[in-house]
């Protein structure tokens, strides 16, 4: 093809971009999205757990606007800017004790990759153990670590090597109580570490405190404690992917704070800047220095406007008590969803932690529960028709997830429960 004659053309979005709702947002505020169609929607998706302080929180908007007028971009390996220094100091106040060094990137996937690079460089070991149903992103390396659905990694092999999957204590799926599922998963992990993946060849365990795209499954605290104990015993690093569960979402500042443990490397992104693209890893300084300059980061890492928005986000979370609000409103939401789904055979499990609530849809085959993605999708679509934005997740796509903003009010949660109830009953005809 020659470029001599360039005829006017229009471009369209790639057909592989599948939207979960038909909504085109005109503007959004707090828990509400206002479509170009003139409709308003209660937003229990928050841009997939990103706009935690609500859409366009005035403090975040002001901080970003002010920063925009000062400096938008100053590449951090060339020229430093004050927002990144201030953000880092402020993060020190919320990071687990000992994780006193921070490095910035733009997305969750990039931060996951940074954590893996660091773990491999620090230990000089190749292997990473991940847990079934984990989601860690879409770059080739992050997809290699992801086991939340074949759609995330099929078709572009070879993936990154050195990744080994161990079972996750998915009590509902196995039909067990949580303790039995934890015993099973820890036993299988020990089996993997003796049969296939030598501990002294293993750099890290990588896990989410609540499986996100894998089905909104809280990781049982005793399982995390079991990982911590094995990591310490074998000199393996424990990496916690707090991209979705961090920043107050689960009713604690970090999702792992429901367990009596602390990670060696923490990954954060989504809620960090209320919608501006920025991510980070945190680790002890001594560990962080094991990666060498040049091995981490990128052109846009630690953007000044995103950093200013992140500072405002931290202030808003503290001043408006949003972590406590997430815990209280999460309880209200979980209880309410259980009430409106009581007696529905297709609803197998309603679970969650804070404002991460999953509703698993199943069909019963004999005494077994099989994933029912068609019903989950129908319910998710019906919620939109009832003015409530929701998403699906899970390897089979049979879990509807609710991710309200941390600023959500009691009335908004009550309305969300009512709309979810109406939607689910409209689909199931009950
Ligand atoms: N880790 C987790 C736990 C996530 O939920 C996600 C995004 N859903 C990622 C990593 C990847 O983040 P990003 O899409 O920003 O690359």
C-alpha cells in the first residue's frame, strides 16, 4: 500500500472491545453515572474498582486541576516533581510496617511485573507460585501469572516461564467448609513444593487478598498465614496483589489486614488515585535495592497529575472515614443481597469483604453446582435496565460483582439492593 493518496476515512473502535453495558457516560458524580441517553445509573462498577472516592470528588478534581496548571509530566528518572515526593511520604503512613520504599508505574499489570522482576532479582530464583483463579493483568508476563480464565492467556503462547499454579481454597466450589478448603490448599501447596517446584528455586508466592476477576473470593486469613509461614521457612517472598482489594475497598486499608500477616512486596493501583492511571509497588528499602536502576519504571510512571490526585485521594479517605464506611456499607450490602436472593436456587453463594460483593450463579446437576454464566449475564444486563451498573467475573463468568464507591451512602446501598432484587427476579421469574 502506498501513502501517496490518503483518502478520508473514519475509524471505529476494535470489534473485540465488548462493553458490559450500552451506557455512554456524559458525566458522573459520586455514586452516579449520567448517560448521554439522559438516564442516570447507580454505579456499582466504579470503573472496575477505581473511582473509590466516588466519581469526580471535588477534592480530587481540584488537586488535579491545580497540578495540571503547574506541571503535567516530568519524567521521574530525569526531573523529579513534588507530588511524587509528597505522595510517597503520605503512603508511608498507610503502608505495612517495614514496607518503606515505593516505586511507581501506571497500571496494575506493570506493577505486577515490577514486583516479579524485583522478586527474581532479589532471590536469584526463577519460580513464581500463583493460586488458581488469580488475576494479575494482561501484559504477557502478567497474563502468564493469571489463572482466572483461559481467555486472558490463550492464543499468544509462549507465556513467561517459571509460573506454577497451586489450588486456591475455594470452599464453595469444593462443597467444603472454609477450614477444610484451607487444609486442602495448604497440603497441595506443600505437595507442589516437594514434587515439582523446589522451594529454594522459588522466588515468590503471588496472591490477591480477595480474588477479583477470579470470582470475588476472599482469601481465608489462615491461608494467608500459611503462605507467610512457608515463605519465611523457605526464604520465598510473599507478594500481595492489592490492585483491586487495597485502598479501603474491603473495610480495612489493605485487604491483607483481615489476616495476621504482612507481605514482602505489596502491589497497589486501582483505588490509588480515584481514576488517574498510577500504580506502585512497596517493599522494604533493603529489598527494593536488589533491583538495579533501569530495570523498573517507564516513561509515564508516577505522573504528576496522577500523584496529586492520589494525595487528595488519601486525604479524602482519611477525612471522610471511607475505610469504616466501606466496612459498614459492605455489611449492609451483603446482608441485603442475601435477603433479596433468599430461596433462589440459581444463586449458589453470596459472599464478599467490604465493598467487594460477589453473587455466584449455578445450575444444580444432581447434588453438584455447575457455573451458570448465562444467568449471571442476564442478571447483569437486567440490572442496567433497572438503573444499576454491575459487572460479571469468575473464570466461567458466572459471578455478578458489586463494587460501589467507598463514599456510597446507606440510601444508595438500599436502592442498589432494591434494584438488584428487581433485576434478579425479573430474570428468574420468581
Ligand atoms: N491485579 C489485579 C488484582 C487486578 O484486579 C487487575 C485489574 N483488574 C490487575 C492486576 C491488572 O491491572 P491493570 O488492568 O491496571 O493492568
